[in-house]
């Protein structure tokens, strides 16, 4: 018997980008246009290189090496993570493995 989920959680893909990436794309476009004169100084060849680099980094950041998680989300999660917290290991999982190894040793003897 198959279970039918009540709710599916997924990103909507619009052409080549996902709906969750649209705010990041708009933010990058806005920053690129605002900082154009600061980085290029009005030189046309530098403007072309500046736009090319921004487009490259923007699409690099929205690629998803891990399913449904973009590189931008991985970076921001890593930067916002609290490194003062101690994360314990799952005791039950490793305790069961330790007991299994002890049992195998007893059976071998």
C-alpha cells in the first residue's frame, strides 16, 4: 500500500532558476547596478568585465550541489552558525553499534 503525502514541499522551477533564487538574483542585480561606477570608473571595458564576473558569481551561487540547497544558502548558514554550541552525537545510534561489536566479539570467542 502506498502512502500519499498530504503536503509536498519543493521549489518551483521557472525556466532555469528556482523561485527561491529570485530574491537573490534581484539583490545581485541591484548591487551590480549600484556599485558599477565605483568599480569601473566609467571605463567601458571594465564595465563588460564587471558584468561578466557578476553574472558568473551570481549563477555560481544559485547552483545546487546538494539537492534543494544553493551554495549561497550553504555559505550564509555557515556564517550564521553559532560555533559556541556543543552538538552531541546520537548516543543511541553509537551505543547500539558498540553493543553489536561486543556481541560479535563474544560470539567469536
